[in-house]
């Protein structure tokens, strides 16, 4: 641990807004309790995508809700804690609202950096690795300025409701696959790590999207998937020496045990 006692924290896939308002608020409160817990030791917090089950910013309108989370993130940012927000496949239509109102740093793709003599590679994880060509094609369309402009022509009452329904269907369709683990060679993000590592070394690769908490070594590198807060309430912490996959249970931090 560094002399200042500050850590890096990584979390993803809260999917706030799903599956209903009650469960979403309960999850939001649990996440804020975790933020309160880590606040004294946090140097930076990396939110690796799909914080929201759906998000779209109209010019003068944003989705209702999440005021507890926004207030906490603004407070953390105001105290000097870096907060990085990665666009996921469910909240890719983030523009500048979080940056201007909350002081978050927004990332559309990968982020690489060095900290405590370790090199990090971060990404939400969607559209990476082999296969899934249909989604990769759709991602290019959805992220295009033309698509966003066209969606913005829809009235918010209709547009946000429609997109929320489609987002829930997308998450439900992928839910069965998310809980299945068939070994590292069947993990598409692990394959992506192998590809990147063959070109340039990074000590740690961190992703969301997969929902299943994973910590898999590859030669001198480590691939970690931060899991989700729908089921696992897992996160990763780097203490300036080791990267650990942990779990928030009953307002306590515990090592994550896949068994």
C-alpha cells in the first residue's frame, strides 16, 4: 500500500432502473453505502459501464431518478476523488451531463494508464474478442451521431420508455449466458486479453459487461471481470501492490469466493 493509503476501485453493471423501481432503489442504496465505505481510502473510482439499464440525454431532458447516486458522486468528485465513467452497451448515449454536473471523466472506449509501476487496461468489454459480429455492427450504428440525432427526435415520454423496454429484453436474453463459465478458453474477453497482451504488456485488464466475477491469470498479466450488482455486488480494488476481487455483503467488504 502506498504511503498515502489510497486505493483504486473498480465496479460495473449496476443496471439501475431494472427490473423495477423498488429493486433499483435498493441496489442504488447498497451501492451508495459501499461508496461511503470506500470514500476515506479512494484515490480514484472507475465505473466500467452499464451503471444504468438505459440512459439517454436529450438537450434539456435526462431520465428521472438516481438522485441519491448523483448527489454522492458529486460529493466524491468535489472532495478530489477521480471518478471515471465508461460508456456501456446499455448507457452508451452519455454526453456531457455527468461531466458538467458531477465532475466525472467520460470514456467511450479503452483507457490505459500506469499507477504504482503497474500498467492497466480498462474497457466496458462489449464488442471485444472473437465473434458476435451482429452486435459489433449494431454498436457502430447505435453510437453514430445520426442514430442519436434520430432518437432525440422522439418525445422523451415515448423514447425513454421504448428504449428501456428494449434494454430489459437485451439484458434478459444475455442473462443465461452470463452465469455459465466453461473455462478460460471459452471466455471471449480472455481471448481479447491474450490478443492485446501479445502486442503490448499490461499488468491488469479490467472489464465489466460479462456480469460474472472472474479473476484469470495470463502469463504475467491478470484479467479481472468486476461482475455486477444485480446478483454479486462485487468490485475490484488495487492497493498499490495487488489487485483483489472483493464483495460487498451486509455492509462489509469480503473476499469474493466463486464457490
